């Protein structure tokens, strides 16, 4: 039985439909969004932003066909000042009600995805996920994390503060210290576009199957370089997309802070995160229903 997820983020709405193998999706359809440009001074999503959300959801419905999918929105919608109004309008105009996951639930799903990707041989893991609005942290040694935390330290959030690199480093360090009684012996995993682009920037190979790492020493070299470059110049660098270029510096500072506070000089990159964690749970549920029906 096919299952699907519609991941509505700041920069895209990504529909993925799978049957059993997440690496071989039946459908993978992405519609570009720029919700970062559609926030007013109070943090509310504009009418144009709602229109673009509705268009993206309708496109996903058409692409999915008869397959039902679970639509969820991340912090770009969750933390908007008019989140309830946005969800209501999207539901009325598309027939699809966006689900809003808590930051803690996103952290749990990212951990589940990373655990599945690296397997039990990875041992105890600490999973670091830098999003646009928030940072999710999870740690454990089993299938589920023993602790999960979400903090408002995302790349977009920090960029909007207008802080200097030094000020961002102080802010990140202070906020993380109280949330990080994690074991340094744990296997550190980074699972987000931020970690992927930073690893690529530091010379890691591209591709889902390529083993990739981000080293703290490389990150420390790149932060002052990024600070000197314009947004356009950053967008020309390996791994940094045009729409993420503006917040790439803040993302690097947050990643650096996570690695320092958690005591890890190297982070392994997982290509799977919240979306894949949710897909895995849906696939498992589908199998359980099939088994009980048989």
C-alpha cells in the first residue's frame, strides 16, 4: 500500500509517495515556495503567501492521484502569527488540512530517520537538525530518542535578528549550554539542508549514497569567509542554493555552536530527516495493517 507525505517548508512543498523503499519513491514532486518573503513585520503570512500555499497543496493533490498523503507544515507555518487562520484558509480552498508538528516531534522523527539510515551499529546517537526557524536536538541509544529538544535558533530566525557573527556565537552558545547534557561519546549526526550544504561547501562529495562528514576545523575556516561575501557571492559557492544563501552564514554559526557544545569535532551527515522519519512511521503502520488483515 502506497503512503505519502507533503512536507510544507519555507522554501518548498515536497510531496513524496512510497510503497516500501524510501530510496525508490513512486512520486517525488516539489513546488517552490518563498514564505520567508511573505512574512510581515508581525510575523504573519501574507495573502500572497497563503495563495502560494494553496497552489502548492492543490498541485500535490493532483500529483498524488488516488494516494492519500499526510500534509505537515514546519516552523515557517507553525511559528507564524496567523497560523490558525492560514491552516483554516488552506483547508477551505484545497480540502487539505495542514498538520502542524511540534518542534519536539520533529526532533523525534529526525532521530528515527537517522537511526534507520545509520543502523544499530552506530550505537548511541545525538542528532542535530538545523532548520530555518528552529533547531531540533535528540539523543538516545534505541529506536526512539531518550531526549528531544527544540530551540528557536534556526538559520532564518538568527538572520532576521541582524546580529553580527560574534553576537550570534554568544547567543547560540548561551542557549545551547542549558539544553546539552548529552554524552560526548555518542555518534553525532547532522540531518538537515544546512548540514548538507555546509558539508558540500567544505569539500564533501555530493549524492545521497556518498558518505559525508562535516569537520569543525573546516567550518571554523568558512564562517569568516561567508561573513565577507555578499548573498549573491555565497549563492555561487558549492552546495549553497540561491534561496538559502542569505541565511547560510547564520546556519554555519549554529552548526558550529552545536558541534562545540556537544563536544564533537566531526558530524556524519544523514540525508534523511523529519520527512523520512514520518514516511517510515507510515510505512510501518501500513505493514502492520496489512499483516492484521491477512
